[in-house]
C-alpha cells in the first residue's frame, strides 16, 4: 500500500505542477499585464504617460529592440566622392585599365624574383622597380604605358601618381585617381 501511495505521488505531483503552471501561468506572477514591476521600468512608464506625443515616439524608438540579431559587423566601405570633370590622357594612348593591369603584373614579377612586393612610398617602389634593388633588375616598361614623373613616381595615364597600399608581403592594392585626378572618387581604377 505504501509503495502505491509513493508511486501515485511521483506520477501525480509532476502532472499537478504542469497543470498549475500551464493552465494558470498568471497565478505565480503578481504583476498586472502592461505594468512594469521594477523601478526603472516604472519610471519609464510614468515618463511615457506624461510626455508629449513626439517625445514618446522618440523614446520608444530609442528603447525598441532590434528586429534582427547581428552576429558580426561588416566593415564599412569608404565613402566615395562623386567623380569630377574627366581629363584627357596625358602620358599614353593605351587604355588605363590595361596599363594598371600591366603594373600589377610587373609588381607580381618583382615579388616572384625577390620573395615579396616592393615596399615604401610610390617613389621608393618606383626606384626598386627601376633597378635599385639587390639584383639591379629593371621592371619598368615604358612601352606598356608605365611613366615616371619628375619626382620619381609612377603615374597613371592622366599624370597622377599611383597609390600603393601594401595588404601583405605578396598582395598590394594599386589605385589610380582616374580621369578626375582625385583619389577615392567614383572614377578611380583599383587592382590587387
């Protein structure tokens, strides 16, 4: 008899608890629907009740939960200024994208020979490509549209110095300002 009583309690107690919490979920909670229980929420509810309509809209939007969870943040792209007035080609009649691609291959050839890209500012990179390296190898090809200005810098077909951005020992971004001669505008040419 004692075993039956224990078995009945073991079976009926979880069922009773389940029924109590499932059917009467509000029986355990003492708060009324729509009424916050802690003081910061109570203060916010009071402020919302007494504030003007525009202020309520601003406050509620500030405290609104985001609609979607963000697990990672993508890096923001740099803002690009609108392109200016195009200028005619000054240094070559070859297509600018072909010249830029040839320069990319030239830097790749240098990296193959020396185990890494040339480093430094435009003038440093130009001098290394133009024979001032340990093997005195020259990589600049004037017939392929590569031109050097008076300051010893490689320039794009419009006469603006290229911008070299070292990404790693074997990867480099090369940027041409494009026909408007202004870096980071919509008409820039970029290669890696």
